[in-house]
């Protein structure tokens, strides 16, 4: 199998490394808007560099992995679809909802595969939590608490391009809530604070956000996000049922300090970022894509899944701006 990889940044490097050593991948063709970065990655892995995106689609690849800038995702997905090629793309599909719907229309028209990169679906903790919910071990699920907190904020120049904290950060929580519980979000109420660094206000974004989600079965969910959590990178999910409660992300590296006299000691080496925390999940999702291309498994996260998570994020942003509860049905792109 020959795979074209577009984008040789941090996540592109991780995926290229995984693919280069995969037994079913014969070779990679790597390109990037920065030719030197593409050459450096290809040289380290012993793979081939393409001078540009055009060559990815003319040099005879079997599949495409997109880890380029967000603004390029929609166009590249469409181009791959028109070329009849299966695609793995890091989230999001596009920078906005119309672009997302356009890209999905191209995939649907071509009948090709689009697997989206929501890596938490491949994390062992979330997999175990999903099994606990689906098996009935927790009894009736009544409360979910989801949390994503970055240790350090993204660069100031990234913020205006990010889509905001709901679309860029908490979209992972929205996706994993749907995946773990098996239920759709019907209403949201969201708010946020820009009381931190002025760069968030300048980008018309917030550095701290909270959303209350109501699922179709009545389960209540809180999703909180923070861009500056000095203790470390903290991603957790608590699922409370009438019979039991489980927690994802609680281990010896969770950046928490107990205030209780007999509580556990603080982590010696807390998580610092998503690439470290989800390293195994990133490897597993790309390995799954190879299996999808080979016809050995169903697509574990297609474009419609990404669309539903985006619609929740869009509803949250609308709720924050208008200071009201929003029904997700108000957002375009719902399932017929």
C-alpha cells in the first residue's frame, strides 16, 4: 500500500512514523507547504518527498492522510473524493459548517471513505467506559462530566484561525460523549470567560468555557474547557449511574493535588499535552485506517460523526453569544 501524507507538522510526523513502520504500508509520499520540513521528515523515515499536493494525486497512491492546516482540509477532502481515494483527515473537516457540508457532499457523491481523526475513540480508558455504559454496569446513566484543560495556551496567531474553544477544543468532548453514551445531544447552554490573557479577547474567543448538554434520554452532561491549566494537561470524563461510577483519565499522571490529609500525592510527572497523553490512541486510529483501506473493518469514525460533533460546537457558540439555551436542531446538517 502506498499512502500520500499531506502536512509534516507535529501530528503529521506522528502519523507518518506510525505508517512508515506499519507492515501493510509499503511506502509513503510526503508533502508540506514547507518543503524543508517535508524533506526532513522523509529523510528521517526513508520515504519519498513530493514537491506539492498535485503529485500526491498523480503519483499513484492508494490512500491519503491529511494533516495539513485546517483551512486546507475541505478542499483536500473533496479532491481526494473526486480522485476516488480513501482519506484519513485530522479534525475538523473544514473551518465552518458550510465548508463541512460541501466536503461531505463530495464524499457522498463519490462514494469514497472519509475517516476522521477523533483519537479519543481509540484511548483504552474511553473504550472501557463505553463498555461499562453499554453493558449496563453503571445502571441508568444520569450524569456525565467531561473536561479538557490545556497546560499552556496555543499561540496567539492560531486563535483567530482555530474556530474558538468549542470548535477547536471541546469538540473532542462532544464527540466522545456521543460515542461513549450512544445518545445524541438535543439542547445546550454554554457560557465562557475571557478574563485571562488579552489575546483571547482580541481573537473574540474565551479562555475558559462551560457547556451544559442534555442528551435525548435525559442524561445531563457538563463539558468544561480551559486554555491555561498550570498543573498540567488534564482530560477526564466521569460517568455516574444509579449503580456505579467510572472515571476516564484518572491515573498517576493526572495533574491533580488532593486537599485531603489522607489523599493521594500529586503526580510526579503530570501530562503536559495531547500528543503525549494520547500517543497510543493516535497510533491506533491510523492503524485502523489501514485496515479500513484494506477492507478489513468498517470505518470507525466517518465524516457524519464529525459533523454531529461540529453541530454541537456550533450550538454552544450560538448559546454563548446569545445567552440562551439552543436546540441542536437549529443547526444545519441534522440527520434526516
